[in-house]
C-alpha cells in the first residue's frame, strides 16, 4: 500500500511560546473561557504565530477559531468541556471566520505535549435519541474540532469521553459556495493521529470526513460508533480526494471504516490495517444516492474511485455490537433472539446484537473498492470473504418488518 507519511505541519524551532496563565486562562469546570482562548490565539497570530501551552486544568469553550501559524500544545492532565450555544457546540474551528470568501488558514495544530493524550469530556450531555435513522434527534450537537478552510494541519493526542452524543468528535467539511478559481475549498494536507473515543453513538463516532484532500488518519480507535467515517453528505464541493487511513480500530461498535458517498463522486481512498472487535461490520461499503437536485444526473449514484483499496482487515465475532435497524435484513434469522435493547439515557436507547461480517460491500456494483487480506475469528457466516448485497436472501425493506417481530419492539 502506498500510504504517504503526511506530517500535516511542524512547529518551527524558534517560535514564541506563551502559557495559558499568561493570557488569564484558569482551570474552572463551569466558566466559559472561549473569549480568553480566542484572545490568546489572536495575539499570537498578530505576532506572526507561536505556541500556546495549555496547563493542567479544566477549560470550557465553544467556537474558538484557529489562526495561521498558531499551535496549541496541551498537557496530559487537561480536560476540555463544551459550552452550548443554542443546542450545539463546536469547540475549535480550523477555518476562516467567513467561509464564503476565498481564503484559508495554514500551519496550525492542536496536540498533546510529548504525544501524551489530553481529554475531551462530553459525558455531561444527553445521548442522541435518534435510534431509527430518521434524523429526529433533539440531543445537543457536539463536536470537538471542525476543519474547513485549512491547509497544513495536525490534530492529535486526545481521548474523547463521549456519552452516545450527536455528531462525530472531528468533522472535515468544505465551503458551501461557488469556489471556482479558489486555491483551496476543503481541508488539505493534514494529519489526524493518536485519537480515541469512548461510548460513541452508533450513528456517529470519532471522525466524519465530508470533504478533504491529501489527509491521513493514523492510529485512531474507538469504542462504539464508526471510528473513520468517509461519508460525504449533500452540499456544494463535497468530496474526498487522496485520503488515507492506517491502523484504524473499533470495539463494541458499528464499523471501524465506513464508505458512504451519498451523491458525491469521490477520489481515491486507501486504508491499511483495520480491526473490529465485537463490531457489526468492521468494514462497510454503502451504495450512493441519485442527486435529486440535478435531473441531468438521474441514475448516476455517488461513488469512490476504482483506485480505492482497504487492506489487512481483522475482525472478531461478538454478540454486543451496535445495530442499525435498517441493517437487520443482513442477519440470518437464527440470530434474531440475540438482539437486545439497551437504555443509555432518558428517552435514549440503542440496539445490540451479533457481529455480521468482517467486510460488507453494499455498493451494488455502482462503484468498486478493493477489499483484500481478511482475517477473522469466531464467525459462523462470512468469516473470510466479503459479504455482498446480492448474497442476501432478504430485502433491505424487510428490516423494519423483522424489527416489529422482535420481543422488545413492544416494550
């Protein structure tokens, strides 16, 4: 596999170093310090850039914009907590304030001192209550970092303590306007590494990438959800080109790696060394959609480049993986008695059940991703081969019919 060693950015040897204390930042588990963080970043930016060292403590923040040549280094005993604005929080934003104007930030990072992980704490927030894929959730929307108009960036060294909350902890997106002639319209030349999430919701996880170019995700893991989600939703300029993953894992979740193009036509994706323990589908490839907004594209579904490869997959069967209700048709009927409903919060629940297969290709031959070198343990079905949509005797529409026959449906 030709996965490049992308460094994202490097901190110059001779640069300004300022501590959090020098900007009046203090450990406080309830105080909103967003303005103080923004002032510190703005000050360093005005001096040509530098390092902001965050000392041990708890800091609450929301909507803090990074600036070019500013690097945040975080001690391992730091805890970041989100502050809600309305019903959402994006804690750090790697982008320009106005994403409708040609321009971007560059050479920025947030990382742990010496590679040791700090903490992002979402545990005090309500779990996502959209258990049926209907986008009906009233839970708060939480993200640690959102990347958009940024080039040469590094995000690394933290643990996200989740509570099955709504949205992935890291999101990569793009400008949603006409970008003809722009130098950059999406996160470019970046590295995301040494990150972990615990108790992720089945519908989200650690990373969701809608748009990116030349970005590497390395040594990332999670419990619950999807660790690396290449799911490109609707919007102008959505798309992934030359994106890479290495050493991606999940346990007690839905998938380690998921490709779902929706209506966009994406470039090359290369992923090597994928592990799933007690996970529904360690690798999941989903079919795209017709773009109903553009009649000229009728019948042309979203896709990924045929150069895309996912290599070296290991999966261990378990019986408490996270289940998405529309996927129930993939299960053999003998497994239905193993499905369980778990209450994870007030009016919030998730469903668990057996692992299905190490790898699933549900693209229906609308595009082709090579999946190679599969190893597994404990599977009765599909142990060493790819499960294809056409191999299933049941239809996707049968999932809800089966769901309504399960004992817990009436509970």
